[in-house]
C-alpha cells in the first residue's frame, strides 16, 4: 500500500463494506486500520536530509552509487523507516539507480519496517516499468509482505491494477495465498474493489490463471456469494463460467 491507497481506503472502503452489509461502525475502523499501515514513501523532509547512497538513489545517480560503493558505502544501509537505498530508488522510479545498487550487491528482496519490498512498492504504485525492473533484478513475486502477511499480487488485486496482476501471475505469484485477514487476491478484487472495468479485468486474470474460485473467506462466504451481494454482475458471470458456487 502507498499514500494513494491510504486516501482511497479512507474515502471508499467504508462505503464498499457498507454495501456488503457491514455496519458503518465496523467498516470505518477497518478502513482506518488498513490505512494506518499503508506504504510510506520518503517524505520531503527525509529526502532533503538524505546523504550518500540514499541521496544518490533518490536522485537516480548511478555513477555516484558506483563511486560511493567503491569507497565503502554500506549497500543495504537503512533510513529512519527501514528503507534501503534500493527501496528508496524504487519509490522514486529510478531504474538506473536500482540496477547499479543490485549490481553492487543490494538485496532485491529486502523489506522495510512495514515489510514492503520493491516488487510490492511497484505493484501498489501501478508502475509496470518499475515492476519489470524489480523482477529482472531478482525481486520475487512470491514474497510475503506487509503487516497483513499478504503478497504483491493481493495488493495489486485490491487496487484493480490489472496489468500489474497479469505481470505478477507470469512471474509466479502464489494465486491462492491467504493473508491474515482471511482473503486471497481474488477475494480482495471483489470485497475491496468497485466492480469496475479494472477490478473485473483483475478477477478475470486471476480466474484464467487458475485461482481457486471456491476458496471462501473466514465466514465461509464464497467469492461468488461476495460478488452477488455487491451486485457485481460481470464478476458473477466470470465466476459462474468458472464453475464457482
């Protein structure tokens, strides 16, 4: 999750959950809890205070990265939020810096304090170009990330980032991983989606890839029942064609 998702959840999640039959008194704290652990990109004050590899990573200065590493800079140093220079570069979409850092030995699967990696950072940002770089550099679509014990695929499905979802599927993301809320990527595309074209395309990509359409949430409610309860007709049709009950 990133700051854009924080805003989306604060505005939209209570309404979506209320439409699903939840009381607003339950939906609002739930949305607030999710938003409280959203991804945190470096703020302006942090960026202004960066020096060394962090400053070079944020600026995308690959030559400075190589020079500083040669001089003994710590490649996987951490800032005040536990971000490595590579994670900072991913947030800033600095691809040459990302490549230089990994070439110098940076861990492409490092997690920051809220347990996000470069793959999930790119997935949440709907940034296909950065995701492609992250995967090529050894970032794994299989990592368990975030305080929800989720995956980049679940995060992308939640947001309806269908292009990212398809890329993560091709990269071997686990289709049926269940996070600590009891939801899969397929379920999140329904319960935290809006039923619009991108969430429909997300659900279709997951179904076409072989996601389990019968895997229910903790209450025993199936994806088909969840889609029906929200009036998401296109999702219902896709799930019915896949044999969901």
